[in-house]
């Protein structure tokens, strides 16, 4: 199944739903950051949730970033995604492993921690980005993001995210967002119906693992409400805009003394992009050139 985003409407446009498959980009993040199993699940869920948030942005250049600062051993979890379908992210402590749950599952909630904050920045690429921070309602990413959407954006939403990891890597990953459109926000019959469907729905990642597509899962969930899968499909991929030029610009922010020390003591500089894990090697000649240019100023 390719990494992609699909949209479904139901109840005469009163319900908007988005579905995501993301095995490829979660596996890429796992390999780039050498993530542990629970680290892969946590970051994968955060990347999927961020793409779900980005699905409602209006401009093509829009981006959304999500930071979860919990008190668990993983430390900060960061993801950022664009309306163009690109996504990247990292966790502060990528190698953390924790004991499995009673049902042999990965305990993402424990790894993230149940106390802390969730911060979302929505940037349409025009005007001032919109930043909002809420208390972490739970270490579960889906619940935390749904809580954010309700308290901060006043949109009752269901957020489902699932990442299944086996000994080889990512076996399945995906997510879904269901929201009532503003005109239906007071429609209690529809709210109750949606809540009941979600309560009786179990195992998003299990269904993905068994080969169901997010479109099939959403259509089943919305049965009887005339669900319609829209024809537009958006491809998704891991991408980071870092480059050698950006790394060199960052080095120019250091002092001449610091650069000289790197050149003399380390014979160059090794810079690792925090977002994608790419390693940039800057040799002593390039460092020398930067120093010369700084001295000439
Ligand atoms: Zn990068």
C-alpha cells in the first residue's frame, strides 16, 4: 500500500474524514534515526497526526508542526508536515525501550508520559503562524491531538493513529481523522451516532495490518451515513529541506574562535540534521574558507 491520503465525506457533507497510510515514511524515519520499537511507534503516530492536522490547511505552502513534551523517557517528540504531503520528525531519545503492555503491545503512552504539553503551530505561509499549547490529556497521541482540536480549535474530532512494529521494522502504519463540519456542530443526533461508532470500533492498526485500506475502514465506520470516497489521492513522503548551504550558513553563526578550534582539534566539523538524521561532513578547507570570509568582513 503506497503512502497516501484520501478523503471521505458522509451525512450530506456534515462529516469530513481523512485517511492516511504511512508505512513507508514511518519506516524511513525509523531507519534514519535508528529508532527503537516504541520510538518508531511514537514518532510514527506523531507524524501521521501532523499530516492529519495539515489536511485542513488552506494554502499549498502551508505547514503544521506538532511538539509533544511529555515526562516519559522518550523526551520531546516533534513532527512537521506540509499541505504538500511531506513530513519529517524526531524524538529526543530515539533508542529508549520500555517494557511491553500486558497485551504485548508497545506502551507509547508510557514512553511519551502522561503529563506535559502539546504544542501545535499552524503556518499558512502568509501572515503570522497560529500557535497553541494545551496540557497533555494523555500520552496517547490520538487522544492528545483530539483533545487539542476540541479545546483549542473547538472542533469535536476523532483522531485514530496506529503504527505496528515487528522485528523487521514497520509492519503497518496509518491514521484517520473524523470531524463534524461547523454547520453540524450542534447536531446532537449526529454527534451521538459518531461517538457510538467510534466506541464500537477497535483496532485501527490491526485492520491496516490485515490489509484493509483507510478508505475501507472509514466507509465501514460510516456505514448508513452515505459515505463517499473522494477521487483525489495525495501521495505522502518523508522529506527534509536541509542542505549543505543551510549547514554552512549555520556554521557562519559561530565565532571565529569556535570555528578555528573545530578546524585544529577535529580537522573539520560533522553536523547532523536533527530532523532527518543526515550527516554533513565539513572539511578543514571549507572551514578555513568560512573563517577567511569572516575575517575579511
Ligand atoms: Zn534534514
